[in-house]
């Protein structure tokens, strides 16, 4: 699974970046716009929603469950202190919403095992050895929650993360800052497919 983290960029609009990632084959876009106004975030979400519906792409947002609800997005990822709101956000968004939580270590993942969430994201730039250790620890505890590694991975690094046990990766500038975002998306997806077929 590849999740593209769409952020404000000097070269392209958020919507343009999301469209290029979708053209490259990505089917999960997460809006990450912490500094943007609610109006901008809402307008961007609504602009992308139709494209995502047409292409069968999940559209989620970081830390703004109210925008997810108002714009009819697929869900939200909760980071930092927002993670404590998971139960209330589930009630607000409903059973069908995708809810993810950022977790900094194995203990944090294990602490959320009784929450009604769909995946956990590891912090940006976590070393592959640490990802492997976290995944091994939670699997030994019989926890099957999907784990997403977040970073700016090359295709080879993406393979390493998947071999370490991650169920998917989340990237931002690895796609958005490349000369050809759609092609960079394709290369990452090809790397993930190679691991799955091995």
C-alpha cells in the first residue's frame, strides 16, 4: 500500500500533486495541511473528492476530523495529542470511516489495540531496524493492526521497509519534489509489488 501525503508545494498545487500521484497509480491520498486555513483545506478536499471518487482513490486528511465529516472524506489520521480523540472521532465519523493513529513505538501501538482504528503510522524517518523491531513486537503480541512506515523513501528503501514487516509506506516529497511525480509514484508502486510477489 502506498499513501501519498499531499502538502503545500512551491511548484504544484495540492490538487495537481494528488492528480499526478493518482495518474501514477496511487489509490490513497492524505491531505496534510497543518498551517492552512480551514477554508483552504475544505476547498482543497472538495476539489479532490470528485477525482478520488472517479478513480476509486481513498481521500483522508491529517488531524481535521471535522473537515473529513463536512467534506465526506474517507477518514482521518490522528497524530500526537489528537490520537487521544480516536474514540470520539469514530463516533463522529461513523463505522465506515478510515481512522489511523501515529504511534512512536511498539508500546504506543500496543496501547491502542482496543481502539476501533484501522492502521498505525510510524513517525517520519524511522530507521528500518526500528520498524522491524516494532512490527516483530506487536506481531508476537498477536496484534494484526496494519503498520505504515512514513518517510521519503527511494524504491529500494521502500522495499526494505516492506521486508521489515511494514504493511505499506507513506511518502510526501519523495513524489512531490521529484522531476516527474507520476513516474516516481509508478516506481514506488513497482517496488512494493515486487515485494508482494516475492
